[in-house]
C-alpha cells in the first residue's frame, strides 16, 4: 500500500531508480569526499542521481541525495511532464505551462493535515542538533557545513498572509543548534523577512531539508509575487499539497518533508557565514555576518534523507534544471510580449542558466534582432544577473554553443553589433562585483544575425541539404553510426 504524502522525496527516488538513473554509493565521508563524488557525477556524459548511505561517522540509513533533476527524464518527472523526454522535449512541454500554472494556483490551495511521517520525531531545546544528520562540507574552501542547498525556506507576507518558498544556502551554526539563512536580497523571501522584522522585530521561518525536488525547482525560480509556491506546486501536480502547520510560527511545512525546522530570525542574532562555492563557479566573498535562525523545533522522519543540491562551476547539481526552466520561461515571456518571429531560447548551462542566453528568430524587419535581444536581457525571467544575450538567425540552434559562437564569429561586427546596457539587476554573488559596491551589472546584447538588409546577398552557408545528409547517413550508417 502506498502511504507517502504528495511531494515525497522517497517517491521521487523510487521513480528515478525505475528509470535506471539512480546510483547508490556507500562509505563516503561527509567532509569533502561526498561533495567530490557528487561533483564528478555531474560531469559524466549521462549524470545520474546519487544516493549516499553509510556515510562515515553516521549510521546506515541516514542518507543524502544529489543530482535529483540532472537529466531530461528526471526533470520531466519532477515537473510532471512525462518520464521519457529529451532536452528539447522538456523545453517544448514546458512552453506556456508556467503562466498556466500561475493562473491555476488559486484553484489548488494547500490542504492542512494533522499527521505526516515527518512528525515521527520531534525535538526541542538542547536536543536540537542539525549535525545529527550527515550534513556535508561540499567544497574545500566552504566556511562550514551547509545543510541548506536543496532546502525549501518558507516565509510569509505579514500584510497578505501569502506564503513564499525559496531556496537559500544555510550554514550550520552553534555546533548544530542553529543555521544561518542567506536569503538573496530582492527576492520575495528576503522581502518578507524585512517586512516582519520592521513590523514585529522578528520574522517567522520554517525550512524543509528533504522533499520532492519540485519544491527545489520552484524555490529557485521566479514564481510571480502574490502566489505561494505551495499552491503553484498544487497546480503542477493537479492536486492540493498536504502541509502541516508549525505550532510556534504558524507557518506551513510540506507533509512530504524528511527533515524540517521552525524558528525566528531577529536582527541582533547574527553569525559569521560563508564563503560558499556558488552557482557562478566561484566562492562567494569573505566570511560575513548573516541572519541566524533561532530554531525552536525540529522534526524528522525515521531514517531521513537530506536533499543536497550543491552548486559550483557548471555543470553542477541544478544547472541543467535552471537552464531548461529559464529557457522555457524566457521564450514564453517574449511570446507574451507579442514579439514576432521568436523561434527558440536557450539559457546556457555554462552560464549557470542566467549569464549567457541565446535566442533565435526569423528576422522580419530592420531592428528586429536588437529588439528581441534587448527584451530578452530585461524580461522578468532573465533580468536577474544576466550578462550576455546573443540573437541568432533561425538556421542556428541556440542550444548548440558551437553554432552560436560560429554565428557570432561570422555574422557580427563588434563595432556595429554589440550594445551595452548599464545598471542592470546584479547580485552580490557576482565575482566581478567589488566588495561594498552596489549590486548593479552591465549586460551586452550581441546581434549575431545576418544584417537585415543583406539577407538576400549574404554568402550562402557551405553545407549539404539536410534531407540529402539524412539519406547519406542511412546508407553509410555502418560507418557513421
């Protein structure tokens, strides 16, 4: 009999194992070795999900999962799009869905329940110890052990009561009794925390540390303001998400969670935090004060599983997921804006799914390519920390970096075809941002399309007809594969 709540991490692990994409690893050490195995797994031609068990210093049964969304099939399952999609299939299946999910979220309010496997073990006071779980030190220069990499941090808007779920890094503090929350400035969760502190002097928070990676995806994606990620998840699932209400803060926790805490943030409770190997591929600055969560309660399932999603130099744990999500969301926004001729968008994994975006279009008028590039650079789904947007003709596959660079190299003139936008939405995670400077960035839009007025006389591409090549490939497949 199936008794798992919706958004159970265990259901996801079972599904991934059934796909043949799960690897089980016993005997790694939590200090660097586990993170190194995960990092090497991301670089494989077909990166698997990895379930770590029998971790040195911990009893068997206390596990860590990495790589939960790192393939088209796993991401397709996570987003309930299907189990057998390829890269292009996931993006195509996603087209139009984020806006439909947002519109339908109000039809799937959370369902508050009184019982969940999470409630099997409850700890308070001096019994709270986050290091009772095999929290890794992921990278050699990390400032500590980070329990929050694939976490789901729940806050609420004190004015509207709408809950928000975000994914922020969390470093274990006070020998396991607390943890810092490095909420990204400007994001909805950070805004909620600021509102609560301004109004009440403290901010309530709950955090889940193990759950269906759908919550990891939504916690790291720009769900529209005023919509709870938990209701949005219900729209993705087509069913209301069961949650338990935390008694001290009144905030919600997914009933499918493996490990969860509740507590309070106050402006005077700070701990030194960082550095941490971030999604840009660099360590994020020096150690600095950060809001520290005063944990009042901790719950966990029997033999709980920690969801790990460590970033680093791409490819990393969630770079593929972000690439696919961003690509579909940006394309949807361009279409919604009414821009004609847009064919495809790809937010490249090598740029962390944010820094380098290619967009292909069928040119229809003078200035069309610049218009598409400029709108891409500043549309809501791409505006945060974007650095380069390259517009290419529709004979170029924007997901193929070799083709994009070829188009840049042969169809763009740097003097004519590169524009720079200044004072964009940057981030303190930007390795180029000097210490203490405002978090602006600049971004280049590169018109790598044939000049519109030269489309008729631009040199022809030296390649065979695709249909002819297909016939030759079939005839000579014993040689060509």
